[in-house]
C-alpha cells in the first residue's frame, strides 16, 4: 500500500473515530478518561500516519511531531484540573502548540518541506482543533456546538469519499490552501480566546457561532470545487 492510498484510508478511519469521540464526549462529558482517550488517539494516530508517510524527514516534520506530542500532553495535564475550572497551565500549553504551527511553516520555508510534511501539518491542525474544542466544552463551559468544529471535518471526509472525492489533499483548490489555512488560524484564535476566563460568555458564544459559519462555508466551497472537477473528469 503506498502512502497516498494509506493516507486516504487513515483519514476515513480517523473520521469514524472522530465521530464516535464526539458521541462519547457528549454522553460522558465529565469523565476524566475522556482526556486520556483523546491524548492516546492523537499521539498514536499521528505516529501511524508518520510511519506510513515515510517518516520524519525535514526540520518542519520534527516541529510538527513535537507539536502533536505537546497536544497529547495538554490533554493529559488538563485531566488534573476540575471541569468548568480553566487553569493557566493548559492555556499556556495551547498557546505553545498554536505558536509551533507558525514555527513549522517558517522551518518549511527556510529548509524545505515535503508532500508528506504538508499532510502532517494538515492533520496536526485538525488535532489542535480537537483539543481546543474539547477544552472549550469541558473546562470553559461553552455549549456543545463548539464540538462541531472538529466534527465537520470528519463528516466532510466521509461524505467526500462516499461520492468518490479524495479527501487527503492538503491543497485541494488548484494546489493552494491559503484560504483554508487562513480560516484555520482565525478559528484556532477564537477557540483559544474561549479558554480565557476573563472573557464574557456572550462574546465567546457569538465569536464561536460566527467561526462555525465560516468553517461550514469553507468546507462547502472545497466540496463544490472538487465535485465539479470529478464530474468534468467523468
């Protein structure tokens, strides 16, 4: 099995796991095991992707791996704090792995990246959304719809694959993902902003709702573009 076909199958499996994670989190929102399950899932799923993607080959890939390890550690560390009681340490850890996304990009520009590295970066972005959404729901007290942020990607993957559209291209629109990356940065900033205790809940909910609409529009635009291309090739 080549790395391209594996990454598609990996994404499908990830999406099934992600949807079940969403269901379990809603069913058992205050069980500490949720944090450990999420950490286990993030770390070992990424390791499987790296192994089958040819390993860690660039400086940017190493930064991405450290970033994912930091996300898993954030989940484990957050379990030591009571729910609905955000602590500064998880917030600092979240800030660090978000800043490492920028460092990843800088390393790729300076020392070069790779096709596999672009996939690693895309999936680490998704995992950061998983962690930030989970903490926003469990510890910052946001409504359950904050969990739609990671869920939308998983539904998109399964629906795209069901109609024959590959979902593993990190640059799906004409070899460019500027829009997708920009929207990710906006959403990540809002999800992080939600963790700050001093911000009022109405402001958090309003920004989260607007970000969710933005994300739905982005995935819809990608799907329409890719579907039209599939129809043309057929």
